């Protein structure tokens, strides 16, 4: 094949050769045509195809529909296919046959532009003398699946029935996949049950549909039906079933499937081994995973990264790093697996350190996934210097701000305290999906700008972007932080009838929070009792948090009991109820709860506040003296205390969880809170004009909130404090929350 040019040139190109009496006979022409067509199947690159195309045009062979269809096939479906060129060839054909139309529909259905497949199908109906056949519909349906084009797919289904092709198993299997891809699981199943003679692909398509629709129980039940129907499963079936087990966290059944595969000698492809590995890691059995991993002879990057993620999710970061270092070569996918494992499992600082290591390695470049992970890590830490650097990096690399990166940037700037920068990013992009809008609504919500969040929600609808469950969580959160009770009720009640979004547990929790913060505790209780779904710990937690604000001990005890029934080891519930008891002076209740926590081995989550100075994140725990500048920090705290007392600061001792008699000990304990240490460090480390930005892992206490307000006035400093739920902007003695938090 390396000398394909020679035989082509040696073949006669015309019926008559100039300056010769030699004439090409019919037999010669037949041999020439066949020789040329046989070369089509031997082509190894696009240049050779174009040479043959040129010869076919010169000899007139191109205008034979069968010969032209052979050329179209290699142009559109070969490993070196060029769809643009295939389309140009197709457009030159005077009368393409049905096979040629089908070939082009098939090629576009698997391309990056499946919409072209549907357009060509429509063109075929008008121009081709033959109707679509059993080879046309599967690929047209596939294109509709790729586009989630439910309307077009239903039209194809109707045409299949009218063409009496509704018993063709290949077409019906395509329809199962189509309806599942469009989210119509009921229609997918109805199509499945109507197949007269199901093959293994039929069963696999339906099982996979159930798995992808988060119905693993139905997938496993269908597998039992498959066995009862005496249909032998294959490796594709097993991959779907293992995925179902992973979603159900059903290790026992997963192990049974493993043994079933071995007993029935099902082909152990690498894809199947990786699916099994994924099941074991997600079900938490790293011993099984490690044993299987060591037996895989031809590990690919999926095998390695699955083990990395499995170890990291269980907190075994040393093992995850060991696997990473043992890889034959680390591509960006491997780096991303380890970085995202740290970031998604509450280890943002480690994720940042690994990112810096990636930069130093210079072997691979960060990609979109890396940058999204890093922006999320910056969001968690409040590390805006690095987050801003990543934004600049995106611009310098000429990366297009797609919706994923846009959402991450908005989230990062919002959570790092620069809401104006988040809005700037939001307004700079033309393409905004529901997640971009939702992220900006969330940013406004956490900064207490409830009215602005609602206005943006209305703009979103004006832009014809349909809100989803995430959007409504953020809208209701905005109403909660801003005390917009009427608006909260309105949007909550409109969710299902107006927007078609069924309220979930998060939305009920937000609504309970809205009512509870406003002091409407009885209405909040009534809402919980009328819930269409079982109240979760988050719902009872929202009610308990509201009781802390309003000091309602009776409802607090009820909410706490219900919460602990669901999560017996929820230390936050004990702490909240302790706060409520302490605020009411019920110290016997505080002592009882503290004893229960000791007996149960529960410990209060320590308060931790972080502050970024010159690109470095500094963390402080309560009473921390490990920082190199500890002496200066505590000296500054003494100075702060001496400056605040003359202007009326009185420590709010109800925030202490023990009954301490000595007043000076109470005050000292309050001044050891982590956010006060971080503020003091900010005052001694940052220029007077720079705002002090602090991130705390817990809700800020009332005393620290009062102190921050006074410091902002006495020291003329802007302080931005992000706690677990929202931002507090302290300026000139006032807070943006208006003490409604």
C-alpha cells in the first residue's frame, strides 16, 4: 500500500489514449474500475482518498451511485475520516442512493455536530426516492439521543411504526437508549417490554438506563428477570450491574457479581475490571480493590486513578500518594484525580500544595479540570490571591471561559469576599447556563443582598433559562439571610406548580430557616409536620438553629431529640442545645449535655479561622499560640480590649459553654476565639488600607460579631468575615447582616 500512487498512474485514464491506436475494451474498463475500487479499501490516509476521488472524476466512475457510495464510506467512516470533505463529495453526487444517505447520517450521528444528522435525514425524505429503512433509523435515533431531542425522537418512533419496522430489535434497542437519554424512563421501559424477541443488547440497554437514572434497585431486579428469561449476560451487562452496586454501596452483591463473572467465564475485559475496581473502592473495600488491582495485567490510567480516588476518599492520603508515585507516568488525568480527591474531601490546603508541585514538575500543563478543582480549593480557604492568579492564568493561556470555569470563578470570588469581581465575571460572559446564574444568585445570597438575588432570579427567567433545584436552594437562602419571609413563602409555594421543580429536603430546610429566623417557630413546626418527604437532620438542624436565636428551649429540645435520632453522633446538635441552655442560664442542662458528649466520645468541632496575607493562608484555632507571631498577636488583643472597653464593650458571656464564676476568666476565654486571633493578626500584618478577610469553619459567635463591629469603627478597618453560612461585612461599626443572622 506504500506505493499506491504507482498502480493508479499506470492505469488508463480515458477510453482512448492519444497518439495510439490502442482502444480500451469493456473488459478493460471493468478491470480498471474494479482495480480502482479495490484500492479504496486499502487507503491509509486522506491524501490517497483524494487521489482516487480525482481519478474517479476523470474517468466518470464517480457518477456511478454504487462506486460513489464506496468513496463516501471511506471519507466518512474510516479512521482518517474527514466529514467536511465527505459532505463536499456527497454534494457533488447527482443521485446518491439510500446507502449513501445512511452512511452520512451515521457519520454525523457520532460526530461533534449530531444536529447535521437530523438535517440530512430531513433532506433525504425530500430528495431520496427510497424511504428510510432499518439501517437509517438507528443512527437518526442516535443523533436525537445525543441532542436529547425528545420531539424528533418521538417522530422517528412514529415513522418506525408506520414503516412496519417496529419489530426490528436493532431499532427498538436504539429507542430504549434514546428515551433513557432524554430522561423518559417510563417510555424506555414500555419500548423494552414490547420487543418481541429481546437480545442481550436489549437487556443491557434497559439495565444501563436504570443505572444512569439512579434507579440501581430496578437495574438489579431486571438482571434477575434476564436470568429468568434464559438470556446469557455479557461483560457489558456486568459493567452496568457493578455500577448499580457502586451506587447502592452494596458490597455483598458486588462480591457476588465478581464470583458470578468468574463462574460463568465472562470475558474479563479491562473495562470490566475497572468497573469492578470502582465498585470496590466506592463500597469502601480497599482490600478487595487492592487485590484486584494487583492482578490487572494491562492497567490503564482509569485503573490507577480509581485506586488513587478510593484511598483518598477514605482519608488514606499516604496510600493514594504511593499509588500516584508508582504510576509508570503521570498524565494530567492522574494529577487531577489526586488534586480533586484532596479538594473534595476537605483537604484544600493539600490540594493547593499538590497544584504547586504540578507546576514545578513542568511535565504536564493544568487543564480545565485542574483549574476548576483549584478554584474550589481557593473558595474553601478564602485564598483569593491564588484564585485571582488562576483567573489571570486562564486569560494568558487563551482558555475560553466555558460555563464550568465561569461558575467556578464566580463561586471563588464570592466566597473570597470580592462580590464585585464575581459580578464582573458574570456580566463578562455571553453564555450563561443555569449553574452560572445559580452561582451568582448564591454569591449575592451569602453576602446578604437578598433583593439583588431575587432581581437576578427574575432576570434569569427573562433570559429563558429554566431554574432548577440548585437555583431555588440559592433563592431561598437569599430570602433567609435577608429576612424576606413573604418572598420566601412565595417562591417555595411556586416551585412545583409554576416551575415544575419538586421541593427537596434542602428546600424545606431553607424554608424552616426562613420562618425560624423570623421567629415564626410554630409555623416552621407546622411546615415540618406537613412535609411530603421525611424530614432530614438538616431540617431539624435549621429549626434548632432558629431556637438558638430566639431562646425557645421547649422546641429546641424537641428538634434536638429528633435530630439525634437520625444522627446520634452529631456533635453540632449537642453544642447548639448547650448554647440555648447557656443563654437561658440552665447550667445543669449544659453539664448534662457535656457529660453525654464525653460518655459518647464526641468532641466539639474546634473553631478554626484562616486569613490570607501575601498569598499565604494562616490558620488559627481557639487559644492558638503556635503561630510565629503569637506574642505580637496576644499583645494586640490586649490593646484591642483596652480600646473597646471605654466605648462600652461588654463581653457576651452567654456564649461560653461552662459556668465560670471568675469574670476575668470569662473575658479571657472569649478573647481566645479563633476569629479574634485572626483579626489581631490581620491588624499587625496588613496595610491599614487593606480589608481584613477571614474565613471561619463555624458560625461566628455573638461576642465575636460585636467585637468585629467595634474594631471596624475604632481602627477604621473593613473586616469581611465568612462563617459557615454567610458573609459579614463590618464597616464603621456596622455589619451588612444588620444583626439578622
